[in-house]
C-alpha cells in the first residue's frame, strides 16, 4: 500500500480554510449602510426675531388760554362767572319781582318770606298755604332756579305764624326791598318777614357806602323806619 506524503494533506486543509473564510466574508461583508438621521436629531432652524415697531408718540396738544373756558354763550349757565355757579355775571340791578316769581313757581305756590343774596346768587324762601317752607337758589341774570327747591324744617308754631303773617300782608317782599333801598339810598342784601299776624314787618338789610344798615318796613302800610 502506497502512503501519501503528510504535506499534501496539510496543504489541502489550509486551502479549505481559506475558501471558507472568503465565503463568510462575502456573505457578511459590504459597505455599511448610511444611517437615516432621526427627526429628533435634526436641528430645526430658529426663526428670525421680528422687530416690534414702537408706537409713534401722540402729538402734544396746543396750549389753551386758561382764562378762555367759556363753553357757551355768556348767559347760558355753562361759562365762567360770579355768583352761584350758574356761569352768569352779576347783574347791575336785581329784579326782586323776578326772583320772587321763580321762587314761588319752584315751591308750587305760596308767599315769599325771605330773599337773601348778592349779585347773581339769591336764596328765596317761600311759605306754602300750610306755612311749610321751601328754599330755592335763583339766578338774577338767567331768571331761573339753579338749585332746589328744598324743603326747610319748621315746627307747628312756626308754620302757624307763617300762615298768619302771609294772610295779613299788604306789602310783599319786592315792595319792601324797593322802599328800604329808596329810604337810605343803598343796596339790598336781604329781606326777611317777621312780626306777627296782626303786625307783620319786613327787616331789610341794606349796604350803604360799604356799611350795613337795617331798615324796617311795615308789612301793611309800607312805612319805613
């Protein structure tokens, strides 16, 4: 029997090993595939900040004359003036008949028992048929009530006295003011009814040359003292 040399067997084994390694390398080899970037790894482009446009400054109002605050005609009660805030300037002469008429109308009827004020501002107090009192503020220039009417508190005795005096009067508040002003050549600032039902009298405050005087006018005869 002929034996093969050992070198030949070893060479065949090595060749088989190389062939097997080559085959395995061909099955598992190849270029590694590129990885697809995930959405989380992708960086999003930052938005460009938008500049906010600042509002244009408001125009500065034109300066106005502080003395020119008249918003209506001189006598409509909305402009500047002296007196009770009606906006009217003080009249040169006060018409007591008009003041009385406005006060009586505001009270719903009655007799004027008091007129007090100066310039444009006059408070008129009226006694009603039952002797109750109502007060209103009247503008001498505008010839209208600018405040009121408001009720004035009075007790039963005062109401009875008001009724008695009003019933006996022959000289009203307007006539009493005129007689007192003529008697001392002054300016009347108040006219107030007093006395009793049998002898009502008017106490009239008059300013003469800057000094205050009181003139009494008889409510029946009109005599002054």
